């Protein structure tokens, strides 16, 4: 599992390792008891009838209560971890607000009225399957991400963040976090969403505050102002038409 690179990732990291430790301990106990019982009560002679035991109330209570206790403990740690990971920072409190649009088959990142510019201008960066977009984030500054889709269900997943959330048409999902390590990380769609699902990739660059501000200024200079939230052209992907036509031609020739 990747080392945590956000303030929320350690919660998932600890839960994952705790679950494995618990599973190993339970497995050792269960398999140990199975092995002990098989050896202790094995048939010792050809004509021997094994001891017939039934209605052992203490043991029946034990193997009924023990799993219930284990499930409750696992449930408690899962819920508390989920609450810690999904704890929201409001749009007003977050240092940066970003609207992420997932559409067949790429991503658009809208930086909403960011203080790195003038606090009132929004800029965006989009991509295609042939031109992978990059989500740029400032290190050690809180970010609130809102997820939108104009077409089908997608899923925003950055493995290094140990986090994934569905992008659902007609519903705005959101989450908050703070990147804690600079670097470049790979993101992808984790929900089967059509023919080019496997190409629905993006990069995440976690950079210094100055580099982040410069990136937004570059987008503004390029004319990428306002919000690009998808629409009727969401499924039109430049660079794919020739490939699709080639595939059709190949099938026709066969």
C-alpha cells in the first residue's frame, strides 16, 4: 500500500493494517482450534467409535458471542475511520475549492474563485484521452473537491491518496483533504463507463503555493476562464474519431 500523502490517508492506512493484523490473529486461532480438534479427537483404532459430543452450551455460547463481538469491533473502527476521512471542510473554510467534472472519457478541473488569482476569477483545465489533464494542488493547504458528471457514473480515484469517490450524474458529491507531500501522482476513473474507460486518466501535481499560483495565472493567460462543467459535447473526444473510423474499416474488411 502507498505511503500516505494527504492528511486523511493515514486513517485508511491504519485501518488497512489493523484489519490485516486482526484477520491474521483470528485466522491463527481458528485454524489452530481446527488442527487441535482434528488431532485430539482423531480415530485411534480401526474399530474405535469416536467420542460423540453434543449440546455443549458453553462452547455454543462462545462461538455465537465471539463473532458478534468481533463484527461490532470491526464495524466501530470502520465507521470512525469513515467519519474521519469524510469530515467536510466547508467551501468558505477551505483554502481552495475545485469542481471536478468527469465525462466520457476525460476530466475537467475548475479552480473556483481562487485567492491565488484575484479571488473572483475561476479558471479551468480540461483534457482528452489523448491529452491527459493535470490537477494541480498546493501542498499543506486545504482543498474541497466537488464531483460532477454530465453523462454516466464515473469514479474519482487517486491510489496514492488512498481514496475513491463516485461521480454521479444529477448529484454533487464532495470531499475535503490537505496534500502533505509534493510530487506527481496518477489518477483514474474506477467505474466502468464505456468504450474508453481505461483511458480516462489524469495526473495530480502537488506543488508549492507559488507554483500553484503560477499555474492558475497561466490558465488565465491562455483564456481558460470561467467554469467548464460539461454539456452536450461531453462525449466528443478530439483524437478518437480517426481511431474509431479505422476500427470500423477493419471490421468491414473482415
